C-alpha cells in the first residue's frame, strides 16, 4: 500500500510536468480571470510541492513508528490501517502546499539533493543484493542439476553487463567530451572506469572468495553497469551545454554534441516541465528498485539486511502449536506478535528518501 501511494505520487508529478498543461489551465474560469495564479500548479515547482508533502508524510510516519517492537504495540494500527485517513491527509497537505509562496521552497532543493544522494546508495545496496541472490540461485541450480545451461547463462549475463559498461564508456568519450574541453567529464569517466576495474579484480581475490563464497564477477558487473548509469546521469545534468549529447541531433544525423556558441534552451531554474532520456531511465531504475524492495519476502531474503527482514523469526513446530513442518524443516512466517520482521521506522525513512530521489530526477536535479 505504501509503495502504491508512492507510485501514485510519482504519476501525479509526471502529469504536472506534462507539456501544454499550463496553457490548458488558463482556460479554466478561475484561472482565466486571474483570480488565482495557476502557474504554480504545474511545472517544476508543482513537483517540489507535491513531493515536499509526501516526504513530510513519510517522515511523520517514521517518527510515529520509532521503537515499535511488535504488532501488539498500540501504534501498529496506524502502520497497518487508517488508509482513507492517510490518503486524505496526504491530499489535503498537497492542496495546502500550492498556497506556499514559491520563494519559500527554494531551500527544499538542497534537502532533495542530499536525500536523493542517500537513496542512490540505497539503490546500490538493493542492486548488490539482487545480484547476490541471482548468482546464488543460478549456481545452486547448476549444482543440483549439473546442467551447464545455468553456468553458461551466468557467464553470458556477466559478460553482457561488462560489454554494456565498456560500450557506455566509449559513447561517453564520443558524445560527452571535446578534444579542447570537458575536463570534468574526462576525469570522472576515467576515474569510474578505473574503479570498476579495481572492484572487478577485488571480487575474485582468494581472500574475498574465502570470506564471501557467493561473491564473483556477476556482482561487480552489475555495480560497474550501475556506475556507468550514474556517470551518464551526472553528465546529462551538468550545466555546461557544450559537454552534453544532443540526442535529437544524433537521430537526425548530426554530430550529437551541442554547439558551444548556442545558448541554453532554458535558463537554469526556469519552471519548465519536460522529460529527457536521463529522467525516464532514472525513473525506470527507481521503479525496479522500489518494486524489488517491496515484494522481497522475508522468507527468501537472507541478504535483506537493509530493512532488517533477516531478523524474521524461525520457529520449530514444538512449543508453538501452529503449522506442520515438512521433513523436519523449520517453518518461516511473519509473526510480528513477538517481534517486528523489519524496522517500521527505517522503512518510512527509506520511502522519504525515495520521494526526494523522484523529485530530483523529475526536475533534472535542478539543472
């Protein structure tokens, strides 16, 4: 339900950035006669307002859920129920946010930058967790069936991710650098490439393999590919237009690099709503990570340290009076009467950071 709430807020934010929406609003009677400033209802500032209230909502829930030990706590009802009141509170807050003067929200972008950066780190943890689970699952199937198909598939996807990362580096040098400039881009592309090579070598060292037998090149390949995505995201949002790729020019057969003498299409900070390739890809990565973290069940997430779901209770049949274990194995279920399966407070904090990441992605990191 909380994930659906976050997705609904994201969809609303996308609608508020839709091209032509501002012109259509001017045809509404109370906007047409200038009795109400409808320009604040669309564009970047509208996204800031909506995400501002959503972030406050999740932070409020995080504060309310501090130190909840089990579902017997009287605050458990707030966590698991009252959905109509929660949605009304959220909608009411959003409506009120549009009456906040635009200048009063300029400081909010700095919180967005910090929160978005922290969620990028959370995304990295989720991607590594997924890669570990992926590798362990396919290696286990290979050992059980002794079929080389699983082994070959593992190798294929490992080298595919490396191939995509290397291709990305080549495209970065081609479209995001110039022989006589773009020193920052050149430095970060080269630095991140070196770090990816270092991580790949590190993952196969004997000492690392001893400590983490499940570690390998698949995880480092996934991290390398994600690092290249972050590098592209940073370069796409930097203010120097001469060091950016012009995708429309590439499609039409041009060089693909913006003319250094041409001015920017919009001044930094202009409240112009638009979508670019970086924002779309960023939202796709965000959606996959949030969906993965939401549907990750406690019984299958041995590595889900992020939300604390590794603390799920394991109970034998003896002494609990419920369930019938098969073949003498312990049963696993979410028994939050004794202890919560994950930190409810940290869960809402993660969703607050996720909201800030969406806000910064949709507004192109205030470029």
